[in-house]
């Protein structure tokens, strides 16, 4: 166990005395992606301000019960967003719906991608609510409320402030931020936060998701040079990608073998990032004629979100691309389109794909096969011995994608048992995440020894294993916090240990209940915040407010 109940690093006595004398409190609270991969959310309290770094949805089963954000949404002074993936951004509109109204700082590309990704998330939730409410009405059950709506997303987008890489921005008195290219997704960033209070300065670095190297389209991650406190992801913290793979060679071989059998290549892929990388690779495969006797093979991108995000990638994004991609663009080549590319937006177009007997590539979301159109394509292809299912990204524990990768003989899709006869392929090395050695290299670039490195965003045991690896390799102090863990960033003391008790896997109904109850808790915190803001108000207004609250309480106590 890496939770530390005493200061893990040497602290100058005068610093502690000054902090105590001035009443300085710099603390960090880990809320999401603690001993889990998704649901990133961390609260920094410094200079009297509450700063939230990411606020993402969980994807796949919950391992530990996540602690709620300990302050009302209206009391959060700003949000810093590392990148647009839903497991980092997906709950921000919920905060806005419950009173958050301050700035959200992110790169310009992240803001653009969030526009479509959060609207897509809201649409899914509203559609599910409409479907469930039709059933609930017939059964006389309580109505289902979505976490947030498209209107909440529109309000959220008005709060974004676009930031450039390597520029310093003042966000609050005593707090500056700087975005570094994380090389994980278009616009993804590691975020430096420089906190200065009463002559005590700490540079706190959130890695975000650190990208792999030598990937299509985007640049390699920028490496940090100095930080006092580091929060680093560990998605692949106990694994190596191996030697740099020939992505084009791997992919063309799988296409050739599958098409020769007469089957389809179905690729579950994240709509933003991985889909565009695949289009880049297929563009080159077609350009070089690498798949023999099937040169006109069709490719379907079956995801409205992927179609929209591809348009953003095709826009003016010169500051985000690597040199090879820039050279293509300078030569007037669109690297994300080619002959035979089909974009499916409507459900009718999606259904028609599986009626086409020609061998084809089907790229569809979601990347972990937990929802979306990909499940329909798996239903039509998993049982076919001539087809291939190609995994090109991380599959979290407990997801349908992980079950297929681990050799499941049958899986259940839409309540139907499906035999897994298709060839299960894994494209090695194309992961969007840095592996263990790349993460250690990223940390090893520091010119100083940090006070502590906190490890999160990894599977349960991986967080501990990577914390051990950092300590053994780089000799840095480390900790692997759980949800709810709080640390004093001046003394290093653990103020609260966090939740280390695993929970049983929730049913879909229980998961929905958790989301609704979470919204209720936020509403309660918002009410407390509003009450505090009316301290010193007129007796007449306070009495009226009190009566309204008591009336509401009396109703629900019954």
C-alpha cells in the first residue's frame, strides 16, 4: 500500500513554519481514476481557490466507490482540462447544470472536440432517458432523468477559454498555468500549475494522458524539466509496447488475410483520435497498393461523432501535427480521405453496411465495445470464421472488448449469446498511451528531484506497481492514492486515506441510480452554497427562503 500517513519527503522547517504561521493550505484531493483507469477528477485547493483538473465519466465497471467532489459546483473557481476524451471531460456539463459558471481552460483543439463529444454524450443520455421513460410510464415507475442535456452542453461551451501550448496564463491571484503537448490526442496537454502564496511557490504538474511516440498525425509528448509535485497516469505502467512496430505492415497483412477469406475487418475504435489515425494508415496502404487483388476495398466509418471529429482534424491544425503530416498537407494531400471511404451518419446507413456482401473495413465506436454502433457490427461478425475483429486500443477490465481479447468463447450482445468464431487480432504498439519505459523516460527528463510523484489512472495493481518502478528506477518519493485521498502539498502529510474497499459490480440499474443520486448530492451542495451567499440578508428574505426549504423537506420526509 502506497498511501503515506506521514510526510514522504524532506521539508525545510522554515517552509512549514511559514505555512503554519500564515495559515497557508495547499492540498490535493484525488476523486476519480484512483486505482482505476477512467473517470479522471482531481481537486486542488490553493490560494483559497478550488481548482478542478478534469471531470470525467467512468467507462467500464467501477472498482472502488468514488468520493463525491467535496465542494459545491458553484464553489469551484475554475476547471483545467487535459484533453477531450469523455473519461476526462464527460461530467463537466453536470457541474454546469448544478451551478458551476467559471472558466474552463483547455487548448483550442480540445475545446473544439469537446463541442461535439459532449453534445454526443448529451444526445445519448437524452435518448436513453426518452426510451426508459416510455417504459417507466407504462409500468407506473419513476421518471428517469439524464445527467445533463444538450442545453447544458451549450452553456458549458460558453465557459471555455482556449490556451496555446507553452504560454503562461494567470487564472487566479497567485496561480498560473501552462499547457505542454502530451502527444496523446489532438490538443491533449500536460498542465503545469504554479502556485505562489506568501513567498511559498510550488510547481504542480498533471501529466494528463501521456502519448506514445512515432504515431500518425500528432507530435511526440513534450517532456517536463521541473516540477515539485507530479500527478502521472499509469495506464500502461506495468507493460511495454515492445519494439516500434510497422503499423502499416501489420494492418495491411490483417486486411489481406481477411479479405482473401471473404470476411470483414471490424475495428472498434475511439471516434476521436484513433479513427483518424486509422484513416491515415489506410490512406497510405491504398496509396502504395499494399493489399493485392482488393485494391478497391470499401472502408466505412460508422459513427456520427467520428465523422464530425474527422472534419475538425481536417481543419487548420498546423500547430498540432507532426512534420510528416505537415509535409503531406504542404503538398496539397488530404491524408484522411481516399477512394472507397464511406461515412455513415444515419441509422439507416449504419444498418445497410452489414447487408453489403463485399469484404470491407468497418471502423465504429465505442472503442471498448461497451456501447454504440460497434455492438451491432460485432453481433453480425463475431460468429463469422472469415471475419476479423481488430483491437487497436486499450480495453478496460470487465469491458466486452477485454473479454474478446482474453479469449472468451461466447459473449452476450443485446441479450443474445454470440459465439466468438472470428479471428481476434491486436495491433501491437499503436496504443495512444506511453508504456512503462516511456513514462519513466518522461519523468526522468526532470532536472530536479520532485517532492513526490502521485500515480493514478491505472488498473488497481498497476498504480502500485508503477509507483514501485518510479521509486526503484528514479529514486523519487511516490504514492498511489485511492479515491478520497487528500494530501498536504507543503508538508506531504496524508490528511485522509481514501476508500480502499472494493465494491461489487453494479447492475445497469444500480449504475443509473448512482448517477441520479450523484446529481441529487450536487443539487444539495448547490443549495448549501446559495444559503452561505445569503448570510447577512434581510430577515424577510431569509424567513421566506427557510419556509421554502422546510416545505420541500417536509414533502420528502413523508
